C-alpha cells in the first residue's frame, strides 16, 4: 500500500511540473467526476442484483 501511495505522489509531482499548477483543479474535477460515476454504476449494479434476488 505504501508503494502505491509513493507512486501516486510521484505522478502528482510530475503532472504539476508538466502541466503547471493552473490545470490541477481541472484534473481534480475530472478525477472526482470519474469516482462519482463509478460509485453510481456500482450502486446501480447492486440495486439490479437485489431486484433479481427478490424476483427469484
């Protein structure tokens, strides 16, 4: 787990240097929207699965 955190920090530093600090909020917003969409899809799959279980 520590290795993953270290890699993420290194990638973040590289992105800041490469893209500049002005684009960081845009990257964060895109990441947040991706996480929100993933959670929505997971919840949809869970709710679809529970409907199938009740019908059976």
